[in-house]
């Protein structure tokens, strides 16, 4: 499995050789450095921990600095569960050149926060009728309780905080790779705003 960390830059479009235009998201990806290789003997599972982004040492705790003292201070540490860690070793650098156009990938990140929203926007409710004397119920949820038990059941969809959730978008594909600038162009949209940390892995 291929994987890398990056930040969302912008959305743009790329014209292919046959003249078709493809909407893409530019991701500033890598380089990442392997900070720890976990195995079943010592950790109970196989995984690779990587560091991404530079950070001031004064902003990190002693435990983190001691963990990565030979490699530098990283802004972010992430872990990827993989079965084969034979070609992974501490200190190895991974950049965006490992990906190729046409590869199927999935991208995970924190979605945009939208604050407190009603049921029409948050859950796609239809709302109330706009005629027959219904004056102020266009975007209201309607009945939320039950007559018999006389209570509101758990899990009823209501208004509340929306967004800021970890979201994974699957079935994306790599359109182009710019190894010099460290950019990965992915077809379609990915979670978050500009600057959101993204985890990119092959499907």
C-alpha cells in the first residue's frame, strides 16, 4: 500500500490530451519520514509511523522530541496500518513520486465545520408545506416524539452541530503528479478547507 500526508491547496482543472477537462484538487504532499516501524512481536500489530511538516522544538514535548531526536521535529505524526513492513526502515523519506497517474486512491481528512444547522441542511429533510395555512413551518422538523411511549427515541435526527468530522472519500484517481513542486492532482473534491491535513493512500 502506498501512502503519504499532505495539505489541501486548491481546486483547479486540467485539460487532457483528448481535449476533455478534468476537475482536480491540488494536494501539497510530502515528503514524509518514517519515525517508527511497528511489528507484531513488540507492538501486537504491524504499522508504520511517519512524521510530516517542520515544527519548532519549543512547541513540542520532551517525549515527542526524544522519540524523533535523530530525525527532526515534526508538526504531525500519523500511523498507517500495513501488513508488509519489509521495505520500511526508520529514517526513510517518502515523497509524492511514488504515485502514478491513473492510480485509485482514497483521501481522509477533517471536513469543513458548519456550526449549528437545522434539519433541512444537516439531514436533507423536506420541511413543511408552504400552503394550506402553514405559515412558519417551511424548515421545521415536524414530529419528533411518539404518542405511546411519550418520549423522544435515541438517534432521532435533529438540528445540531454539523461538519468537523473525519471523512474519507473513496474511488478517487490520480490525474497528474508534479514531483518537483511536490504536488498531487486528484480528480474530484476532497474533505476540508485550504490547509487541511490529508491522508492519501492507495485503495
